[in-house]
C-alpha cells in the first residue's frame, strides 16, 4: 500500500496470532505509513523478510511525516531488511 496525503496507511499484524509464511521464498511488506508486528504474530520466510515503511512517500503529505516500525513478534528468515 502506497503512502497518501492523509495518514493511516498502516499495516498491523494483530494480537490474534496472525502468521505470514513464505515456505519457499521471501516476504516483502511495502507499507505507506506505520508497520506493527504484535507479540502473538509472526513472519517466517525461507529466504528474506523486507519491511519498507513510508513506502511510496507522498511529497504532498503534511510535514512529510516519518513512519514507525514496531517489531514485537518473532521474525524467522535467513536475511532481514
């Protein structure tokens, strides 16, 4: 999801044990604003996990606000970007 002028392009892997898996490949999150991985959730990839916050930054966004990435749950991968 790309960034937009208004806030709220967040991705939250919630408290209900969400799981994202790539058994044979990689996982990439392109998030317009904030990313949050809660403790009960996890990300697993055979190769790589990439998290890009403030993706597709919108130059018209008020003050071009920064993004926050909260990693509170486990990530299992050979490489993390």
